[in-house]
């Protein structure tokens, strides 16, 4: 019987490191500096620690000058040799290590992908590094604020939500995208829209403004009626609460292309909150406000007066819940709304009405009332809330 030939193992070639962009180099420097801090502490026989800016309401303030939410100076110390913090410290370093690997290889992955990259059972224990994705997502946000980087700079992205159509041509990873020719679905706004990925050129933008609507269903009506073509604009949506990719692209188009932004959102506390996040930034992600918030964004509607002003039928009313009332009162006390009489009147009227309205309620007037009458009239009259 012939002897089996031994199977030769193929040599594993080292992975070639990617060419880093200037932005990548800055991020890599921060990641390496974080690792160096651990090594230096170990060499000095000291307890390794990191001071992570606190992402809590008490550490957030509103800058009246900048008109955005900013993070304060409060920090939480996370130490390796503190039993109550050791796991969180380990997870922080694990996420930092994983993102460095992505930069080294010049690749990106989803939040879910990083979770699976890092999830494993610690040797000789029954303990997992992460049990649920939410645990990993929280640490990712900690690393972002610790390094003063947004997750896109860490080569991480979330699921795409939101679309765009209109009078602009952009470049997406070298591909020319004419947003006038995107069909019924529009251009899907990616999660990572930094300049290295999405290139904007004012010479290739003919739009006069951006109209941002809350939901894809409403956006579809505007697109089908070719509102963007008739009114020479860009039409976007964020599938409800806009993800960071949509907010960041709106911020870039507003600042780099000098386009005003008008919002059409539901007349309810959630619609008010979405506008607040677009305009002033998110309390939870206050460290990103400089690159996300658009203080000049205008709230076009729906308004609490629209039930009477548009002569809508009784059937479109949606009764406020106790949760709605509580949320509306909280929003009224936001510093950026508290001293604005028109916003106080708006919120008070909705509470007095004791009902809310969806943008789709305008369909009760006519299928294209929102695109042919409501929005054009508000724009013409400059009738909006700021």
C-alpha cells in the first residue's frame, strides 16, 4: 500500500498594511497613544487607566453663541485594577485594538461586524468578551469620545438608512453619482460620508436648498411628484430619526455647498425631537455636534395650527398619550427652545389640541397637497420656525 504524501502547509503571507490617509494617520496616532499609555503604566508598575468624558445630561451644556449642544469637562476614570471596572477597561482596549486592525488593513466593517470580530470566550474561563451587541456599541461610543474621533474615522459604519435625490452630482469612492438619475429609490446615503469617501463640488450642485422629510413614505410622494425638479432642490429623508450618515451629509452640504435646509416632520414630540437633533445635536452624542449639528436648519412643518389652517378632517387626529405630553413638556424646557416664544406657542398649542398630526394627514386634502400646496406656500411665505 502506497504511503500517503504529507500535506504541505501553505505559507501564510503577512497582510500588507494599507496606505493611510491623513485622517487615518491622526486616528492611528490616537490609538497608538492609547496603547502606549498602558505600556508606560505597566513599566512604572502603576494601575493603567483611562479618563473617558462623561456622556450624561449633567455633563452637557448648550452654547448660546454656537447654538449647539456641547460636552462639558466631566470625566469618568476607568481602571484595570478595580474589579468593578476591569471588564469595561478590557472591553475599551479590545475595541481600540479592533479598530486599529481595520485601519491597518484599510477596511471597514459594520457595528455588528466588529462585535463578532471581538466576541470570544476568555481562555480558561466561561466569560465572554461581549454577550450582546449593545455592550459593544456602548464601548464604541466611549472610544469615540475618548479619542475625539467619530466612528467613521474608526472605519466603522451602521446600517444605511435614508435616501437622496435632486440637483447634485457627487463622487462616491471614485464613482460619479448623478442624483437626478436615481429612479424611484434615490441614492442610498451611506453610513460613512467623510470627504475621503464622498466628494462634494459646488460647481456640480445646481440646487437652491435641501428639503429634509422625516419618513421614506413622504419622501416617495415628493420624489414621485418630482418636487426636487420643479423647485430645484435636493430631497432627503432619514427613515425617522436620521442616522449619523444622513446628519453628517446634511451638515457637509449645508456648510460646504452653502445650502439652506428646511425640515418637514410630523407634528408630535418625536418630530420636534428630530428637528432638535438636526439643529442643535444629540445630548447622548454631544461630542459630535461640531460635525453634525446645523443651527440654521428651519422647521417648515407640520405645525399645530395646520389642523385649522389646512381645514383637515376630524379623522386625521391622533390623540396624545401621557408619554407624548410628558415628552413635549421636556422638549419645551430645552435651553434652545425655552427662550423662543414661537416654539413655546407651538408646543403649548399641540398640548391644548391634545392631538398630534402626521405629515401623511395632508393626503386627506389631496394626494399631492403636501408637494403642490403646503410646502410651496410655506417656502414662498418664509413661514417656518427657527
